[in-house]
């Protein structure tokens, strides 16, 4: 069975959000700590996570964000996410997209936490996860696009002035409509000058021009989602020629209505065009999925066997910002696993 092969296949996860990875178990614990609009009964969370459209997804997402109020919450969330990536999914390396702005809340200091406390919490969880699970975690600091340039200013400061050891990238998420990528040109330039990698979301709910802008103006090295690239053959050719990976998240794209159905997902078009694709889970509990499930979906869409799935896992490792020795170790694990399957 491919499902059992996928479950044991060593993998890298490159597009997964910190708060968006809070499972019903984790959300229930946080909701117990901070009673309010989010149900603490895991059985009720399925209805809570039923999204009407992308705007409603953002609304629900921010409600969960509001449950992460203290450094203890941040540490608990991060460590438990690591546990769930490790257990049953065989994730060996993950780049977790964190949005410190929504926890630090620089404009609401009475509600937010100091960036020093946030940084200490994620770093403590990172070192504990590697010790306890053998899972290597790295961070991408994400600008919440809906909060505009002030959020980008603050996030850049968090990244450069309070840089955690595990920070590898600088990203941009949230709504794309009404949030032009070129607002953030100076922020990405400064982040790249400091050695951080550029990984903005683009082309999820807007057209190919958002992807072009991210490549041209933000120096994007990978594109989050990039769904609308399928509409532009010249863009597909550019991505393929320059080996710029797309971080593809099939279930997410259907859940947020970026794609009408899995059957209509452009993943096969990307592969046919020679574009590098990695398979990821985005906000897995919110979309009722796991990285294992996304690999199974990709296998179905692309007609992959075990060998093809192992190659997909290697592509994820190659496209990551992991240290060379970590890449080599996971590649070797994939080869050994595939040979013994």
C-alpha cells in the first residue's frame, strides 16, 4: 500500500505555518487556557474549521492566533507541532513559517509579548524537538500581508535585531488581493542582504503577475503556492529554467477555493512543464490533512509509484534551506528506506 510507504518515508516539510499547524488537540488545550470564541471541544472544531472562502479562512486563522498569548503558549505549540510532525509522518526536517508580529503585537504592548520572550520560546522548543525527536526545525519569519508595511517593518526588525539561531528565511503571507508584493521590496532586500532566503507566497488567489513581481522585486527563491503560474506558459518556462521551486499544497488550495477541486489542481501541469515542485501541507489540521495525505494526493494526480514518491521526497530535501550535512543524512535515509521497501 502506498499509504504505508508514505507514512514511513523520510520527508522534509517546507511550507507549513506555525499557528496553522495547531491540531484539534493543541487548539483545545489553548482554548481551555484562554476561553472565548474558539471551541475547546475537539469534536466541534471540524465545523469551526469549515471555510467558506479565503477571507473566512483568514478570519478563523486569526481566531486561533489569538489563543497564542504567552511565551508558554508559544513553546507548547511549537514543541507539540514537532511531536506531530515526527509521530506517524516521518518528517526529518521542517521549515516552520512563524508570524511573530501577531504574537508580539507592537501596537498593543498590553496584549503582546516581548520579542525576546517569543524568540526564546521557539528556540527552546527547537532544541528540545531535535533532542527528543531527531527533527530539525528552522524558521521562516512571515510578514502578515493584511497588516501592511508596518508589519513588514516590525518583522524585519525581529529578524535582524533579534535573530534566532534557527532563522533561515523571510516570507510574506496573508491575503494577496489589495496587498501588492512591491510594497515590501526594501524589507526583502534588507533580509536578503542579511543572508535570509526570500520565500513569499504568491499566485494563490491572484494571477501570474503576483508571481512575476515576487521573482523580480522580492528575489523569490521559492514561491509559496504559485497556483496561478499554470495560466502563464512563459512563467512556467522561467520557473523551470531557473529551477525555482513551487511549494505546492493541494488540499489547502481546494479548501480556500484557490482551486475548484483536486482533479483540477495544476500540479500535473507544473511537472509536465519541468517546474520543480515540493509537496507540503500549509495549515494541515485546519484543512483536515497531513503531509502524508498530501503525498498520497500527489501520487494520485501524478501517477507515482514508490520510486516516484521517494524522488518527490528527495526534491523536498534538495529545495530546502537545510545545512548540507542534514540534507545528506536525509537523502541517505530516503535511499535506504526506498531500497528496503
